């Protein structure tokens, strides 16, 4: 009897690995991100952004080699200003805002039991804008990012939801200034690397 029960449990665990649905998928994420690393030498990511609420769209094709999903992503991060940037803008008699835009490609594997994990590579742009006595100014930081991610999906009939965790690291390579003002001028980015640790919820249709 014990052998029969053990065999049945083992078979139940192996069933999800036999076949996965294939086809196009689309999904959305919402989360909370904690900054790390440096924007430039002497200026940490936390000085610019205290925290971020990323909203992300996922899309692609699932079922390659039975368990692999390839696709892309596009995201916007709603940020809360860091103390140094907030204090600087206040000292200049203005108000500031910041957004982080990301776009790229991702590859994930879905082995069994709703678990998944993978990697992503893309481009990001952080735009810091401000208004100072009627004069608008902005600074755009641009560069690449790469990272790892994983989660656990629950659901059926092609509709799934679940928690996810991701970590990314990147380096801003260029800084483009907008109109004149306290945020204008050149910025020496050096060789600093910044990072984001994100915990959130993902919903996906088609996986």
C-alpha cells in the first residue's frame, strides 16, 4: 500500500513536466523596488531614488523545447525621490520628479509545479525633471541593464497569477540634458553600476 501511494505521488509530480502549452502569451506585473549601487562615483542610486513602483508588460511565445518562453518586456517605474535629489531641488526653489523607462528581451524556463525562472537584458532610461521658477529642466540617464528573475504561478486554463522576484544591474553610459536650469549641464558617469531588487505580483495569459 505504501509503495502504491508513493508511486502515485511521484507520478503526480512528474505529470506537469510532460507537456506545456505552446503559443503566444501576454502578461503584466506590479511591484516594489529597492535601489542599490551607484549612479556615478560618489552618487548612490538611493540618493536619486528612494524606492520605485514598477509597472511592466510582458509578451512573447511559450512552449519552445516544451518549457522555454522567449519574449520581451516594456516597463515604467514610478519613483519616490531620494533625499539628496529632493533636498537639492528644494534648495533651488523648485520641485522635481523622476521616471525610469525600461525595454528589452527575456528568456524563462517553466519546469514544473508553476515555478519559473530566467534572465533578461535590455535598455533603461531614467528621466529626472524639475521646474524652477517657471523654468523647466531635465536630465536623462541612459544605459543597459541585465538581470535574473523567478517566481511561482498559480491558476488554470491559461490564466495564472503569482509572486515574482527579480534583481537587475546596469550602468548608465550617457547623460543628456534638456533645457537650461539647475538640472542642466554635463554629468560624468564614470564606471559606476547600480541595481534594483524587486518583489511583486505577475499575471499572465497564455502560459
